[in-house]
C-alpha cells in the first residue's frame, strides 16, 4: 500500500492505494490555505497516521499546484496557496511519518494516474489536460513523464491563444486559463446573465416577471440567478447546459473552442496519440468535448497514418491521488 495526496487551494484529498492502483480508503480535509502550510501539513500528518494504522504503507506521494522541485520536494509559486512558496513538503512529511515522500506538480500526478490506470493506458505519447480553477497539463513522451528543464513542461494554461488578449492572473495576456479556467468561465457567465437582464429591462422591463427576453424565454441561468448572481457556480452552468439552456451551451462551446486552440499547439509540439481531459470542468460533458474536437480536428495537419484521440479521463477525482503514489517509480532522475 502507498498513500497518495492531492493538495489544492480548497481541499486536500488523501487516499490509500494498493499495488493495482485501486483506492482502498479516502479522506478529504479542508486546506484552509489562508492559515499557511503549517496547520495544513499537521492535519495531513494526523490523517496519514490514521490511514496507515494496521497497514503496511511503503511510501507517500504528493501532488500540489505550482512548480515543484521534485528532487527536494519544495513548492514554488503555488497559485492558490498563499504563503506556501518555498515550503519543504517532502521534508516535513518525511519527518512526521518516517516514510519516503515524493512530490510533484498536481497535473503530473494526474497524468501518471490516467496513463497507468485510466484513459491513457497503452499510450507511448500522451497529453493529459486538467481543468479546474486553473488549467494544467502533463505529458508522457516515449513512455516517460516529461518535465522539461525547469519542471514546468505541460503548463497549457499559460500558453497564449490571443496575443493581445485579456490579462491573466499570472500577469500575462491571452492565456488559455484566462478563457477556460473555471473561475473565468463563471465570471463570464455572470456577466452574460447580467447583460441579459439589462437588455430585457431596457427592451420591455419584463424581467422581474420573467415574461421573456426580447420575445424569448429567459433561460434557466437567467431565470434562476437574476437576483442572486453571486451564487452562480460551475455546477449550475453544467446543469443548465444539460437542460439545453442556450446561454449555458454557448459558454460551454466557447470554452471548448478556447481549449481546442491551446490543444492545437500541444498536438504540434508533442504529437501525442491521445489527449485525456480531466478535472472538474470536464464535467461539462459532451458539448465541451464536441467543441474541443471540432476546433482541434479542423486545425491540425493530418497526414497518412496520423493517430489522435481526444477523450475524457476515467479516474475522476482519484486520478491525482493514484498517480501521486507512483511518483517514486516514474519521476525522471
């Protein structure tokens, strides 16, 4: 047995994973990122102690957002974890548990999980896209996890799809994440709902009674969130899209288009045989996948014998913890 950990800005997922990549037990803890790394790692230590009780645990693997010096297990510039820059996660957990500890970027852990046990099995060359608050990625090149010179390979979210586009949280302009990260999708949805309400009021002042927007029904998102925009979430967008809400479907199609533009560059640079899409935003489902595939396949250069599949991940929320347990074996030296 090994223990896999996925540290995010909101939650930390912990799992006990067997030799066949099956999760035998799971725990979820609040990160409470504003408290800093100390309290969070202490909670992790207690959780690990409980999970390993009566079990023969060989090692611990940790996936965490941001750049990670995997040789020393030090986190650099984690986007959603204020105060964690420079945290020696490997050293702290090793001291707490006495076990070998391996650390990597969370998207690389997800990539390993899907490659070894999920939708990427059997691939020599794979790209795995992780969609959440941010947009991350990892690459398998010739059956090896590819990290690059600075352990930063695969960061699709901060590749540029619009040269003079919107300003991203990283400070750059036109990044994929600025258009396809969950936070920005929700922001765009709220802006669209607000604009629809204003148009309706300007047109006929009918929105308070929901009689229609410019002679059309207002739709699920507008009708439900007209008076409580701040409560609109990604899950609401997904539900509305599945109910064929026009505004939601348009948002999903746009998101797939933006992701597709980024993936066209991935195909040109990495030449994968399969692209796996995982993370919370992948829950937008078939409309998202249709838009991604349409954008990619209409733009890449096809030639005889070229193979490319684009599929959703199979491991769901377990991908990161399963992959983390295999970091010790598969991380490059």
